[in-house]
């Protein structure tokens, strides 16, 4: 089950943008605690301690004991705002966690047995549909992760939430269906489609200037005749004039 982290904090006087900026100038992170039927409480956290807990992962599903001026309060982070440039936390919202309460959290998913999956051995790819699963559970029994086995998984097969047994008291927020967590897909689908495209291309009409398969090749004479047939009418008339002049010349010569 989930471990409890600890962060030192202090009471923060004032609220709003001005108070938050003053807190950040002191290398601290402004935060607020709410819930459990009590009024919200403004606090300031040591920046380096917040970063250390965040770097462990699963920050929004980690129980934290806040040591506020010597008094401990158990909370769970509900929202964290980070600087878009430095990626450092600039504000955190915490929810108080009372004994025996139930929480709504996201639990990460792990996969084991890749070497025992025939589909992956044949070149298939594991397609993860859900990297984490949202559940409701007792505050003191948050699962660290859900583990799914890939043993025996063939290409085209899917893993559903029913493939694992949830710990006692843990329920998924999706209750009306056996949702998919991951599938084993074939990565050669596009490669197999390529030969079909090549076959279709072979049956296409030949490109301009190429003879169709089975048709006789054009001879030089055919090419010459074709060129003459395509000549413009103006050129044909121009070519006819010298021929008429040549026929007229011998007749005039004979008269002399």
C-alpha cells in the first residue's frame, strides 16, 4: 500500500496574489488545505521538500503528513500548479484526510510477462489504453499500482480490468463495463498493405509515351506519318506551294 510522506510547513498569513508572491520570494510554495468540514487554511511549504516528493512520482495520489508548526495534519494533494518555464511548483491544494474516509485517486498500471506473450514475440506491439486507473478506496489503503500479466497474449487480444482482482475495498469509478486496459497490436499492418498497392499500380494504364503491353511497336515511318498528320493546316499549305511551283516550271520550259 501507499507510503506516507512528510513535508514541513508553516502558517501563512494573508491570501491572494500579493501574499503568494511574497511567499515564493522566500523560496517557499504557497498552499491551502480544505475539507473535513473545517475552514480552509493557508500555509507555506519548503520548496525543496515539495520538489523531492513530486520527483518520486504519483504526487496526486500520495498521502502526506504536513508538519505545520509542530502539529501534523494528514492530507492528499488535489491540484498542483507549476511554472510553465521552470516546471517548479507555484501552488498546491490539499484535501484533509480523516480516519476511515474514502478517496478517489488514480492508480498507475504495470505490465509483466512480456517474454511470455506469443504476440509480442512475433513482432506485435503493446498498445496501452490506460496508463492509470481511477478508483475509490480507503484513505489508508491506496494501492501502489495494478499489475497485469501479458502471458499468453496473442496479436489482436485485449486485456480488460477483469483480468486482475482488485484489493478489498477498492472499486473502479467505471462500474458499468469491463473496460480495456491494453491490447497487443500487429505493427506490420501497413507493410502488408504495400504489396496490394503495388499490384494495383501494375494494372494501371501505361504512362504517356509508353506502348501498352502486347501492342506492336511504332516504326519510324509510322512516327513520321503521325507527325505529318498532326501538323497544323498552315504548315501543310506552305508545303504545297513549292510542289505546285516545281510542276509548273517544266511546262513553261518546254514552251520555250
